C-alpha cells in the first residue's frame, strides 16, 4: 500500500519480442518424419531390423507430433529462433540424405538390371 491507501501494482514487464517460425521448417519436418516412418516400416519387415524399425516408427510419430505442436504456435520468442533455424537446417540435411539415398538406390537398381540383361543377351541357350 502506498501513502494514499491504494495497493501498489508492480510494473508490467515489456512484452518479449516475437518472430515467426522459420520458413521451410514444417515442410522439411513432415518429409523427414514420413521418410522415417517408411524406413522404419521397411526395417520391421526383416527379422533383424525389428528393434531398429520400431524405434524409427516411434521417432517418426514423435516428429510428426512435434510438427503438429509447432504448427499451433503463431510466433516464437526471439531467443528460441536460433534453435529453430538450426533445426530447419538439420531437417533439410536429413531430407537431402533421404532424397540422395533414393536416387542412388534407383541408379544402382538400373545398373544391376542393365548388367543382368547384358549377361542374358550374351548367353547362349
């Protein structure tokens, strides 16, 4: 109470600066989560890969849940922005690793079947 008998209200701190979620973070996160789920599902199909596949599926589901939670956030504190930018870079790198793996796998399959066809065309039955 002050000398006039009214309660003293503490000053309101200034509002923290807000920034938007970095562009591309949600899209790359979705892509990486889906590719992780697909990879986990394929790993589960093998006997040896079941433990790894289960963990990959759990991780993909958790990543989709994190993306959904981040979608609900309109703006983030400026102090969190560097972390989200690093996460965007990580998701981009993981996404490109998946894309290059798919392209390399397709190229290897094409070469493999090319060698098989060349060997069969040279064979005399």
